[in-house]
C-alpha cells in the first residue's frame, strides 16, 4: 500500500507559477508517477506522467508550460507549472501506477486545489 500526499496548491494570478509536490509513503521507484486534474463538472484528465526510467509525457493542455520531475531517493514527484491560466483551475491529483504479473497497483492522493484567478 502506497499513500500519496500532495502539497503546493493555492491561489495564483494568471501568468503566475506554482510547484506541486507529491510525497509517497514508501518507495515508488518502479512506479510510473503522474499528475492528473479535475475541474468542476469535468472528468479527471492526465496532466503529465513520468515513467520509472524518467521519461516524461505531457497532455496537450500543459505541454510547454508544465514540467514533471521525480526524485526516487526522496520518493517524491513534482509538477512545476508556469504561465498559469484560469482554465488550469482544478484539483490536482498525484497517481502512482505499477503493473506486474497481471496485477495493477494504482494509488491516488487526496488532491490539492489550484485556483488561477485575478
């Protein structure tokens, strides 16, 4: 069982920056780690994902503005967000995903609110 705790959300003006952090309760070295978000009335969507080997992929909404990174020594994954827009307002969730021997291990954090508004 892996517990994920997000931090770093808050209120920021358009054009501003935020850095979200996700801390895992145990080693997530072999997990793919991701950041998802869910805006009111919308489905949860992928923002960015980073493999256990460090390869990052970004969904279209954050490409070029968001950077995902991980530190396996600290069991953390961060999401640096710049040039934030009002449409980035959402609850951001951290995810840890691992598949082995036909079993899927999928863990979610509680989420952190990001509000982009003037």
